[in-house]
């Protein structure tokens, strides 16, 4: 059968990488049967995107989020990686809805970037990132102590321990200061490791209200991972801020990944309590406008969200909001709802301007 070929440009679009990267992969012999004709690479139409050597290295380093986070992207990483647009030109990365940082840590583990900026509205989360970056030794000391206290206890005593730490966290959370920033970060991590399903959720008053979980041997003090993360975060700019603040960082050399609170698929599936405020449809639309503006300034932009078509195939909310950008539908396993019946494969949106 005769082989059909596509150009490097077409392969670049298909695989979500730069044309230059395709040329490099061809010259390194990493795309089987790619041929140079004149000064152009021809690539068999059926060729698969080669695994990125820089990314396999990450797996061996195994840095991972220090906290479980609703909407965490660990499961979706294989799909998201296909869209990393790093190239000699794209040397800066920004993630303005960083959450647990699954994508951030994947990128920090695989790519040497000139500048990285992260932000989130959640002040306790951002405090934890800053403490891991600047005061990891003190943090590890407290976490080790909490782990030594907690693990030997029986379930009744564990419960007492958990609720005492939760009360303390809520007290300190309302009186944040330079003096209590390390203990707040330690309590945040402790609670995440010992609470129900590793959730972070607050009520309207801003009180963390997740009940105790049932993990038998939670690793409260993951020393090795926290030390690696601390090293990786050294040159990262970390801000408690609204996503719009990314505006002053992003330029034509920047890849910006937006992972806002997802638009709920159904009214009952609503989870938007990462902070005291919600992220409603008006804000989704405002964000879409903001992303389009960054796109017109030459940034590489990628955004993720839920696909409303899972619940109603006629719902074109995001197709309309992001018209003019590329909308990809990818398969993901969602874990938002703790009920087994609400888990399973559904489609999610990845929206890019490249
Ligand atoms: C879907 S989560 C991000 C999850 C992350 N990608 C991960 O892998 O864990 C959305 C995040 O946006 C944050 N957030 C909500 N509204 C925001 C706003 N206006 N500006 C910045 N961050 C916001 C929430 O606190 C939450 O951490």
C-alpha cells in the first residue's frame, strides 16, 4: 500500500507541538520513515507522536502535588502533555489557577524554563506553596511531629486529634500572620492527608469543614517529595491573586495554562467552594474574554473545563464563549463526586490558540 505523507507543519498542528520541534524529532530519527525531500520533512500520515524524552525523565524523578485538590489534573496529564507548546521561543510558564499544581509540577520536573509564575485565590493554599519554597526544613519538622502523634492512635483518639487540628487551623486561618504561616501550612497538609477524600472545602464564613477520613497509614510527612518540590519552586513567583494578575507576566514568550473551577454539569454536581466565593457563568465568560485577549497578544494559551455536552448535547456554552480558538474534546475520569455512580469516563474540554 502506498504511504501518504503530511508536512511538518501539518504534523505540528496534529500533535500540538511546534513545527521546529517536529523537524528536530525527524532529524533525531524519532519518527519512523520520515523523509527529507528537498529541504522539507515528509511524515507518514499514520506516524504516532513520539514520547517526549524530557517527560519520561519526570516520571523517574516522581515529583507530585503535595496536596489532593478537587479538579486536580493528574489523571488528565497524558492528554494535557500533548499540548505543551515549549520551544526555543516559549521559555516562560504561567498557571493562574494553580490548585494542587499537577501540571505545574509536571512541567517543573521536565522543562528548564526561564520564568514561572503561579497564583490562586486561595490564600492558605498559596501560603503552603510559599512555605514549601522558603521554609521547608521547619515545615518538615512540624509534619514529622504530627505524623508521630497521629499514627499510633486508635480511631477514637485519631478523631480527637483531627478535630483539634481542624479547630486550630480555623482559628489561625482567621488571624494569619508571619508568625503562624509555617504552622498553617503544616496544618493544611496534615488535614488534607487525614480528612475525608483529601478534600479542601470551606463554608461561607471561610471555615474549613471537611470531616475526618479513614486512611489507615496516611503519609503526613512526605519528606522526599517536599524537598524536591522545594528545590523546584525556588525560582517560581508565587502570588495569592485573582487570575487577571497574570496579565503583567504574560508575553509572546509565555505559555499560560488556565484551569478555572469547572462549570458544573448539573445543578447538584456543584463544587465551587475552594474559597469563600463562587465562579459563575458570568465569570466563565469574562475569563474567556481575558484568554482571547492574551491570545491576541501572542501568548500560547490552553484552558480546560467541563464539557456541557456530557449533560446536554445542545449546550454550546463554551463553543460560543471560545469561538475562534481550537476546542478539543478529550476523555477523562472524573472524581469530583464521591458517589461511585457519578464517576467514570466523560469528555472534558481543552481549548487552545495553537
Ligand atoms: C480546578 S482548580 C485547579 C486545579 C489544578 N489544576 C490542579 O491540578 O490541582 C481551580 C482553582 O482556581 C482557584 N480560583 C477560583 N477562583 C479564582 C480566581 N478568580 N482567580 C484565581 N484562582 C481562582 C481555586 O481556588 C482552585 O484552586
